């Protein structure tokens, strides 16, 4: 147990140092940045590091798994000024949902990787739709991309992407999606599909038109 805690401490400190350094070296080009707040930022699990491009990180609360790996990430994320809510749909899901709703009621934003923590890749889970329904704040889809050589993608289930060293990245936001409070189960699936489609289309736009978008005025 002690050895495991020591390992978590070491890895979280290393990850914190990387995050802290990389935030300073990453330039975010933000397109269609949302003016609504509070809101629910939604992105793919592969793009979880894109949350650092949100301007007011002190108001942002990210949902992170309650696993040991999540503990390492959570400590590092908190170290760079982003708030963390622990849990997922499969583990501590109900409690995590209540905590997220509390943050929204306090006027804060939340961020969710919609196909996490274990996939399947690029398939939105319906939990975010229920949170939007209960909170009555909009979902803001977001993706990121860079064509730089130092924008790496791991060979993991999600294809986790992350920048290393000095780099310019694109952070592309979609239009807010509002979920009515009185929708039924069939409508929840319709909104889930709507968010999934929007994220996939944003992703394609961010990749196919990267150079053009980088020339646009933020």
C-alpha cells in the first residue's frame, strides 16, 4: 500500500511538472469561443489536454475517473489550477453527477470527456445529456488539433494527443447545445447522437481546414 502511494506521488509530481511547463509553451488559437457560462465543455477522451485552452480554468471542473490512474492525473490537474470531480458512469457515477450539478449551481463550468474513461472511441455516452437536462445549461462541443511534428498521438485505445515543447494548436468550439428539461428517454438518445455528430464534424473540420482556421481572427 505504501509503495503504491509512493508511486502515485512520484508519477503525479512528474505529470504536474510536465503540465505546468507545457501550458507555458502551448499557444492556443481559439475559434468560436463560447460566451455562455456556466456551460458543459464536451470533448473526446483523446483530447483531454485541450481543457487547458479554456480561458478561465479556475472556474473549470473536470470529471476524472476514480481509478489509481485517475488519481495521478487528478493531482497533476489540480496543481495547475483546474478543479477536479472524481468518478465516472461506471464507478461513483451518481455521486459524481451530483457534484457536477453542484458546481454548475455555483456558476462554474464543467468539462467531460464524453467517450471516457474506457470507450468505445468516439461514441458519446448519455450521461452528459442527463446532466445538461438536469442543470439547464448548454453543452459546448470542443476539439483541438495541430499539424506540428511535436503534436503526438499515443497508440492507446483513444489515441491520446498531446503537445511537447513550443507549439501552436487550434481549439475549435461548436455552437451550444441546449437540452430541454422535459425530454423523454427517446429524446435523450436523439441529443446524444446530435452531440456525437457535432463532435465528429468539428473534428473533421479541425483536421481538413487546419491551416485556414489558424489564419482566422480569434
